[in-house]
């Protein structure tokens, strides 16, 4: 009888420990990933965008990196399409030939540089080939910045205003992917 009570006490302590580990509130993996990169991205934007992806709640930080790269690539493709649609306008979105050239530059930056680089980076990151993924970082985020600069140089406020939203969203998402890559690798 004297040995039973200490064993019961140990069993009760283990039960309490395990119930607090597993029975408590589940950790919010999305919030944790976004909080880890808070110095680089708006946490609420990050969480909102990641939560829009099916499976994000159950994913780890590596999964969130892959999701962020997919989101950034999709955003870049959408911005590329917006620039192409605007350049098909007769006057380049109310900016003339200079705006047409700038919009063409936007399309090239997104379509030939950042979007393919993000897709490749995503593949390497998914395979945990960190060196190859990191080698693509100089190309991944350049399209939004370059497009803004091209439009500002063209002096087309109307075209710049129309591309500001797509460029900003792309910048935020590519920064998210970059920051998560830096945390994971």
C-alpha cells in the first residue's frame, strides 16, 4: 500500500503534464509563422493571406513558405496580366508611348524574371534545397519595384495609379516568401 500512493502521484503528475501539452488550445501555426517574420511583413496581412490557403492551419513554417511562394507567384502573374491589358489600351492607360514602354517593362519584369524565379524558388524550397532557393532571391522581388520605377519614369500618373495595388500586393507577398525562406533555411 505504501508504494501505491507514490506511483499514483507520479501517474497523476504525468497525466496533468500530458493533458496540458495536448489538451490545451492548439497552437496557431499561421500566427506563429507570421509573427516570426513581423520585422519584414504586416502580421495581419500575412495571416490573412496564408489563412486563405487550404491546409495552412495544419502546415508548419516550411509549408507556409511554399504557400507564400505560390501566393506571390500568382500575384505576380496577375500583375503581369494587368500590365499587359493596360498596354493594349491605345494610349497605354492615358500615358502615351512612354507609358506603353513602361507597361511593357512591367510585363517583362513579372513574366520573365520574378514569377519564374518564384516558381523555381518554391520548387527548391519544397525539396529543401536551400542553396538553390536562396540563389533565386535577387530575382524574386524585383518586378514590383521595377514596375513602379518604370511607370514613375514614364510620367504616367494614371498608369502608375492603376498598377500601384498589384505592385504593392506582389511586394508584400514576395517579401513574405523571402522572409519565411530566411527563417526556414
